[in-house]
């Protein structure tokens, strides 16, 4: 019974991966988590660095999540990037790894087969199992194909000067959106692994916030601070010279 169930799972996973393979060409980048769940520190055992190196061999442009990103990636991760993770399914005798590619909403786009290692040393075992998982990705044939959809450009100066335009309501709406984008107090939340990065109008990443077990409470990466929601407002609390500072934020998710 166990063998039959396991066979069904393997067959289903294979069909799932093949069925979604075509979607990979639409993504320009892959972002690898800087810390996988089975290690205690950033790039523990150099597992993130190894995963980046292997995926680059497939032709992807790959960044670890704590690296600086190109402008087009920073502005729209959901459109331009997949997120790579490694799942540890080890048992007492065998280190087992699976490489996952997810979209920004957490949907699984691609799953490798299980890579295994019998080595005893942790670093060598994880490296071998991740490499073996990568070696199962023979069905991945990547060639970036940018979307042919062209977003219409809004000519603000023409809109302001054209007082007799028949679509006056539409122009007013565009001007309001433009003004909103230029408001330096508004921060736009862009999904990343385990949280969001908050970007201003420049655009520049102001801070990166990480999810907690509480719905509206985030930890601020590389800072002894938190971002949380109180009523309908967001606040940033942190310490300066042993004094707590509370600052209101305008965040759009």
C-alpha cells in the first residue's frame, strides 16, 4: 500500500511540474531565499549560494533575497520574478532536499524531484542532496520571453493642457494617481520571501519587514524595530539611545 501511494505521488508531481513548465519563460529573475528553514543562519552551509549557482546554470538571472536588485526587479517582483526555496525532507539516515519555485503569492510553479545524500557531515550532505535535486530538473528548458503587453504611457503635460478633452473624468483620475505616487510619505509594500519590502516614490527600498505569527505585526529586518497596525493606521517603533520612538507610516499593500 505504501509503495502504491508513493508511486501515485511521484506520478502526480511529474505531471504537475510538466504542466507548469511553460510558465517559467515568462519570468526574468529568480530570487533565492537568503535563509532556508533548515539552517540557523543566513546562507547556512552556503545552501543559498549553491542554489543560486545551480539555477544560474539553467540560464536564469538569480539573486539572493538580501542582495541589491535591478530597478525592474525592485519595482515589480510579482511580474518579473519567481522565488526559489529548498525544502528539507530528511530522515534519520538520509538527507533529502527538494527545490521549489513559487510565485509572489506562494503558489508552487515548479517542483524538483527529491535529491538524496547519505553523507554524514551536514554541509556536504545538503550540498549533495541539493545538487541531486537540481539534476532532476531535466525538463526545465528556460528561455526568457518578456510579455508582449505594452502598458499605455500617460502624458501628464498633455493631460493638463488639454482642457477640451472629452474624457475629462479619466484625465482627472490619472492626475490624482500621479500625485499620489509622488507623495514621499506613502510606502508601497512589495512582496518578498517571508514578508515585504517598503518602497518610496524614488523608488528606494526604505525597509524590509518580515512576517510574524501575528497578522498585522512585522519585524524590521536588520533593526531592533517593529511595524504594526493600530486601528486603521500603521506604526514603526524602534529604539534610539534606549528611548522608544513611535512613527506613523502610510503603507499601501
